């Protein structure tokens, strides 16, 4: 039914992803077309017919306002989900919950209905963007979940993540910024960022941080002009007024950078402090994806930093999250100072503390990480296992070619004699290849850690693979000695050789891939490294999450974090089905959403 989820340890996929990451990072200034697109994308003001490039991020007219006016009792509901487009089982399960009317959620007595707005918070496709992948992994589940209109067209807005940026946003613009409809959703944005006025002086802003670079000048101009327009004409009902509250959506939880030295952290802090707060805005909530779990941080001012990336990509661990992060924006007292914000750096008294409701829990996350020890036995990792086995066989083969008698010695003598004898260059190069690959994995995966630490750790990992490969080769040679002596003809010799090869690749692959799993687990437990690889190697699709937000008639924002512990693996066509109903329903287990925590209530100040 669905395309297979991404096998992140697939060597071919790893090479492709590494190439796209390298290309996008080295050529970021050349593939960033946001300024050009902003210059070409202008709309005319209905009042004075002037070109307003700063107003073009959301299409003018009936658009969002018409949808929000349909809300009853002045309530506005918003759905937020991020990191879809990997496992289609997980993505469709979450979207199915989003469109279900009168959704019953364990732990809450609220009967949830689909939101007026759906916000996709980044990384809408995996592993890399293309027209075909967007069609099969993003559009297909969205269309299957809401195939047609049911009397109204809720609006869909999206911001790009790093995976959407690997082609310079070419396909993101084609899919989300053309003003078309997607099944039962209306897509009204014209650029990769937007600002939506909700109700009761609440706004929802989505920013495009590209690949942790600064916000481009047209994007900054768009938001600055929005902030200034209210001061120029406070009577305009669409104007941003000083003191309005903002729900800010960004593609990456930059606040989790404990050193606070990354470009992502500095850029986000600058945007909040110098652009929003200095011009009278108040950021009350920051939402992000990128990490595929749910976690929340709160400060004494009830400011919220929430990561909710449980839309469909492999689960990320929570046991390495910090207990405390520095503040990103000013305190309520500084909000009262018109045009001023904190310029003396973060205030330790207003730091953000982690909630006790990360999903999955930290204890559960530690247990899940141990499953990486069995990565060699996951079907999605079999190509990786075979690749490791092939490297082990290559090492055994060059050892055998260097000296046909060395396998009669001990394993230690085997390695020493082949490396030190004349003609040992192929052996040395093969060993260098294995060790070099292990060092590259350690250094590339932990780029923020000193290489004086990552290189020795990768070197030790590589040496263990060499020792293990020699031990397996020596054992197989000893066990097949009798067969070699008994072989009398070319066919028998060929069969014995094939048996040895299959045994070396099979045993070497299982043992070597298991050693990789042990390396990942030890790195995670002892050093806090490879936290991403520990879970990417497993591709866990359970523990899904999304947010449902409500702004009530009193202007109180309530956030409902909703989790789905188990994702169905089998689906069947829904029967009977109305035109607006989802195409498929679970065939092996019912969807059983529950409230992760809260709800979290934030009152208008």
C-alpha cells in the first residue's frame, strides 16, 4: 500500500544523503532563492493599488479570515504536526486522527474536532526532496486522510525543514506555495514563511530558517513591516498591535543546543529579541519539529518551548535532553518597556525547565536505545549487514592472498606477519579503509565535539572490527581445512571456496553489524554521542504525537499534546465511506490516542 519507510543504515541511502547534505551546506548561498522569489512575488493593496512585496506571504482575499470566521463562539482550533513523510503507516495514522470528528482522547473529556488550520512544522519529506517523493510520501497520505471538502476547507500551512531544503526549496514551492487545494485543505501561502492573525490578539507565525542560516532580508522585512503597520494605523483590524501574543513555529528546536553557540540558537534568539520584542510583540510559545518526539520546557513567565516532531519519522530518544535551557526572550517586565528588550544576555532566573512529560519518557527511551544491539537482525538493515560482511570477506581475502600459510598460525601471528611481510600493501589499505570508515562515522556524527576525542573513539571502533574480522576468518579457515585437503577437482575447490565465502560474509556481517550496535549503545550511554544513530538504526514508528491548540472566547490558549502509543501496521479500505471520509482504516488495531500531559493553559496578558 505505502512506500517503504527509509532504511537509514542502507549504505546507498547513506551515500546519497551525505552527498545532499554536503552539497546543500557548501552551496547554501547559491541555492537559496528566497530573495529572488520574494522580489518576483508581489500583490497589490486594495486600498491604494501599490505593490506590497511585504504582504505577499499569504494570499489576500477571503483566505484564512473566511475559515476562521466559521468558528463558533469565537474559538479557533489549530493542529500542529511535524516530520511527516517517512513511515507512511505512522504519517497516515496521525493524519487520520487529525481529521476524525468528535475524536475521543484518553485523559481528556473534550470531544475534539478537526482544526481550522493545519500547520506542518518542517521536514515534510524524507530522505531528500523530489517531485515523486513529495507525491508518494506527503501528498498521498494527506489526500487519503481528507480526500475532499466537507462543507469547509481548513487551511494548510507549511514551513520547510532541512530535508526540504536539500534542493533549495524547488519542490517545496511547487507543492505548497502555488495556492492550490490538496484534497480537503486549502493552501494559501506564497512563500516559505507566513503570519496568520488568529483571534483575541493571538498570531501564528511560521519562519523559514533554511539550513541554520539567518533569515533572508525579505523575510525580515515581511515581519518587521507587519509589526510596524499597527503603529502606523492602529485602527486597521488586520494590524499587529503592541502587546499581541505570538505562537512562533520554527523548523528546529535550537534552544536544545546547550552551548548556545550554534547559528540556529543565535539566529532564533536574535529574531525573537531584536525583531519581535523590540517592536512590541510577545512570543508566548515556540513550536518546533526536527527531533521526532515530544518534549516541553517552561519558564517562570509561562513561556513554552515545545518540540513536537512525532508526525511520521523514526522515533528520537528523550533521555539525553537537558533538564534546563537558557532563555530565548525577555521577561514580562521587559515586555512592558516599549521598544526595549534585554541586551545583557540570558537571564538565569528566567531559564526554561523541562517538564516531566517527555514522550516517550526518559526511562523508556533508555530501554528503547538498547534495542540497537539487535540492529543486524532488522530486515531494513540486512543490506547494511551484508555490506559489513563483504568488508570482512575482503579483509580475509587480501590476508589470504598475502600469504597462503598464515591461516595455519594464531590470529595474532596472522595479522602481524601479513602486515610486516613484503607485498602487504593491499592488507594495509584494506585495514585503513575499515578504520577510516569508523573514524569518519565518529567525526561526522559528532561534529560539535573535539576531534581529539572523536578520532580515538572511532579508531578504537575500527581496530575492534579488524580484530573481529581476523578472528572470524581464522576460525572459518581452521574449520574448512579438512574440506580443502579433501577437494580433488575444480568443482570441489569452487564449492569449498563458495562455502567459505558465504560463511565469512554471513558470520562477519552478523558479528560486525552487532559490533556497530554495541558501539552505538556504548557511545550513547558513556559519552552521550550517536544519540540520533541509536534510534535511526531502529526506525521505530510508534510513540506518535501532535498538538491541538485552542484559543477560546476569553483569549486563553490551551495546548493539548496528543500521543499515539501504537501505530497500526495493516490498513484496509474504509467501507462504507462518504466522499469526505479517509480512504483507509486500521485492520490490525484501533487508533487509541491519549493525552500526553496537561492540557497547558496560557492566558492572554
